[in-house]
């Protein structure tokens, strides 16, 4: 199905927020550096993968390292 650019922006915003929500639940405070890095990710599939990884990752440092690989 065709997705408009507005829908795509909304989906990315929701995906980013879901990653942040998981990290906040697991680790309490999420550093601004992680939030800023997530804001720079445009690919929706990358954000979906990061969401899955945020559920299982062992620490915020490990997650930040994962983001630096992107």
C-alpha cells in the first residue's frame, strides 16, 4: 500500500518513541545523546530493529554502542 510522506514521518516518530519508552522502562533515564542519535535515523526498518534490540540489550552503554555502528 502507498504511504504518504506525512504517514511515514508519523510512523518514524512512533517507532522512535517506542524505542525510548522501552529504554526508559528498563533503565530509567535515557541520555540525550541516545535520543539525539535516534532522531537522526530515517529508515523505519532500522528503528524497528532497534526497538527489538532495546528489549534485550544489557545496558544503555551497549545500546549507545549499537547506535554508533549505524
